[in-house]
């Protein structure tokens, strides 16, 4: 889902992971991963009338009866393709050292300080390469990062971390607990503009500096999710963070971290160079001499450059170029098509304060009238998978079922009392308004189909096309019936910032004490395994109440040169630390 961005520090519907949905797809990886933000929609969208099939990803299949009910939805996963491992495999070549990796970057970062803005375009350059987090979350386990060990007190209210022996900044200063404190303390303040990280650290009271390269997190109450937060927040040098604004600004231009690569150069509008930060330590990574991020906002041109061999990794093929421009004939023998599967979901947000939208049965009827299976094939060409809940739960999506939707509307009292073919409440026809981002042709096609099925069920839907600023303003003041957003979360993250009573979706007017109690139990669960059944309960509750109407999980096609080996990551977050390349 690609979105050009701007950042707003005020309250905003959506958040670090919630964004305006444009064409129900990813307009670019530079989309926001930080706090409530205003989105500018600028990418050309795919036409909605074509049907495509790809030998790598067969389309979804459905069966419909005359009443408009769809049979069980079945997604056939590609039989061929490269699965992104979370842990990079060991090199198969005896001496994999050396070489340069070229990676496409579809927007120029405003700066390179990840604590200032949680933008994906920043994270792609410095995350785990220049800067490190205290802990890493891989394969449902906590693994050492910049912290070589950690200890949780018996009462669960103290977490003591010990920094890696010999850890030093790229300017050769030793890393200390003071750097940990300086990185986290601003995020704990109520005035912090990093809303998501502030919410993730809700249970942290303070951070103490300890001797012997250690720091201690003081918690108000036990929470294993604090450890999960330590997997997300990078550590930056206190010497720069605690100086005047010029030092922090300099850090954004020339980052100084502890990671395996150090910043080398930034040619504005062209490229950002990182080089190995330490001598080669056989047989340990990093193996590359250099990583070059090639800045190019033209996705079509970036694809051409990838085919020419100028770019080794194209993290996202634009929807408009898929699938015709990535067939085996066009890729030849030099590129592979990868499928990246981020936990990126799209959904309809209803305004619960407006009339029938506050009734869960009415929202269920709306969900049954969105033809996910057909749209996934016709509009998204197999890149979207229908869902019934967030990806941390296994809940089947609602099929198109007009008969059941009509039955729900009838039994819940939404009837056509005057025989004019339109259902009403107290004699007032039910007419909903759907806010549609301008130029979102693919989404517009889906909404038109949705409106037709609503009309057959006796409901009216008006579409209002607005620019991004107007859409933002109307959501802010609650002047909407229906709109679409996306959520960029990970299955093992804390769901409270997303769907809690004070979370990113609170602007819809939905509140549930039962849901909040489930989320509190998730917080108290002692680890990944214990959270899984609780998250399933959260997903099932969201699927039954439908505070939002979940639509799709969006996959991302990527191109990787066959000379590249050792690529790993989670979702579409690529891990380049252990990559090696053929000469």
C-alpha cells in the first residue's frame, strides 16, 4: 500500500499503522508507520475492468447462486515462488564476502532519524542496518539484539537489560545505559508525538541507568508486551539526542548507529550509501561491502532499471505493472518474482454515531454485501486475500450473500415501510455516504459494485469523492458514514493501540468493555505462545461485532536478482544484514 506522506502531530484517525486506503492496495512502501498522519494520494491506479490471471498466483474461485450468495472462498497459493525466511540461511559459498547491493527506494526520506518519524522509507534505510533495537523478535521468539541478555523480576515490574559486550557507536564511543534512557524517555512523555510507540510503552514508568552497560525498565504493572516493544524501538546516541536541535538535525542527515553498516553518503534525489561498519569477521555477516539505496519515485522506471541489472531488489512492483510486466518472458533468467506477505489489511470504517451504523446486525449486512472474492480477482488480480478479522486471528471472511443480508435487515427492523423499494427508519430512507479518495479508480470500481448490491437489498449509497486533506478533515470531525483505511501491523504486536477503547479506531465511536478486557488479558499473557489463543478471541469478537468491516490482506510482489542470496525478513520488512551476492 503505497502512500506519499506528511506528518501531523495532532490527533488523527488512523495511526502509525492506519492509513487512508487508496485503491485498496499499497501505493508504495513509504507509507506511514508512525502516528496519526495526513495522506496525499498521488499514485495512478489500475483500471478496474480487466481480468488477469498469473501462472504464479491463480485467481480466487467462487460459486454464486441466483440469489447472489457466494460459495466458500478458496485462495490457491502459488505453487512456485520464493518464501521470505525470517532467519537468513548460511552462505553456500566458502567466501561470500564483498560486493555491492543496489536496493530501490521509492521516495526520498525527509531525514534518517527513526525516533523523529516512524516512516517506512526511513526504516528501510537505517532499520537493523545503521541502528539496532535492544531485542529482536523472530520466529515467535525474543532474540538478543543490542542487548545480549535481559532479566524480568519475579513480580514482572522490572526488566533489566545488559548491553552487548564491546558494543560501540560508529564514531567509536562505547554504548551505555544512558543511550537507552535517552532513546526511550521522550517516548514515555504524554507530550510525545510518537503516538504508537507511546501506547506500546504505556506500562513503562521510567528507565534507569545502571553500571556495567546496563539499564532497567520500571513497569507500572507486569506486561510481556513491553519486551515486544523493545523489538521495535531503535537505540540512538544520547550525546546527540540530549543536545540542542542542531545536533539532532545533524543526526538526521548523518546517522551514527551501532549496526553492521554505517552511513557513508547521501546524494539528494539519487542514492544513499551504507558501508560495512567493521572489518569482515569470517564466517560472520555482514558479507557485503556496501548497500546502495537507489532513490527513484517512478515505479515504471525502477522496474526497467531492475531488468537492466542496475537495481538488485525492487521491494514492490506497482499494481499497474502487475502481472503483465513481470511474466517469465520479461524477467528472463536474471530475476525472480517474490511474494512478500505483510500483515497489511484494509477495512471499511463505519461511523457508529450515525443511525443504523451503530447496530452490529446492520454492519454485518453491509459486510455480506461486499463481494470480496470477485473484487480480489477482478480489481486486485490476486494480490488481495479476503479476511474476516485482523491477521492475528483465523476467521473466515463473509461471502457475498444478499439473501442473508436482507434477512438480517428485516429481523433487525430495517424495513421498507412505504413500499418505495428503500428501507427506512421512522419513515426516513436509509441513505449512506461513502468517502472516496480522488483518483482511486480501483476502489471506485469496488464501491460501485457495493452500491449496486446495497440497492438490491433496499439501501442507498452515495459516493463523495474528496482529496486527501478533505478526507482527513471529515474523519477528524466525524463527518462521514463510511470510509476505507489500511492497517500495517504485525501479528505479534500489541493490538491495543489499534482497537482498544483509546486506540486508533476510537474516532469511529465504537467502545467495548469486553474487548478491552480481552486486550488486557493479552497484555498480561507471559509470552508469544500464551497470547495466540487470546488474540484469536480478540479476532473472533471483532468479527462478530464488526466495529470495522475487514476486507483484505494485501500481498506485495517484489523482484530480486538471482545474484542475491541470504535475504530474510518479516512481511515486507526486508533484512539485508546477511545478504551476499554473486560476483
